[in-house]
C-alpha cells in the first residue's frame, strides 16, 4: 500500500503544482514521512517522461481536487480510506494511460521537489499541452 500513498501524495503535490491550490498541501501529510530516495534525485528523466508526467499531473490535479473535497467531507476514518482507495485507482489509471508506471511517476514527483529547474521545465510543459 505504500506506493499508493506515495502516488496520492504525488498527486496532491501535482495539484498544488499545476492548479496552485493550497488545500492540496493540507492533505499531503503522508508526504512528510517519506524521505525522497537518492535514486529519485540522481535519475535523469527524458523530455518524453517529463511531458508524460506533466500531462498525467494535469489530469490527476482535477481528480485530486475532486477527491480532496470528498475526503474533507468524509465522516470517519473508514469513509476517508474508501475515498483514498477510489482516488488512487483513478490516479493509477491516469498514470498508466500516460505511458508511465507508478514508480516512475512518483520518482519524477520527488525529483522535481528537489530540483527547481526540473520543476520549471515540467510547469512549462504543462502550460503547452
């Protein structure tokens, strides 16, 4: 289940990155507990992968915003878990449809948090699509 949590965190980050919403950061509490791997920092991603990440992130931002609202209105922990699980399924489908696997998507998400230049490239790619 940790990779799903990482995807959800990356998606919430992507929502903040692409849509500029502050509320996404509130729900990214699990992202704080996961230290970025040295692997993610060292990897060099192709322009195609970054474009796929940008495209997927834009779609995920929409889904994430919708599910963040549902998550905030969930009554209890069980309801919140159901909302997270449903959101993860949708986000995984978006990532896989983009041509990336979940691990690569998460690695790019972690890498752009560490690399302002890469973040700017992804933002520019997102603006062009």
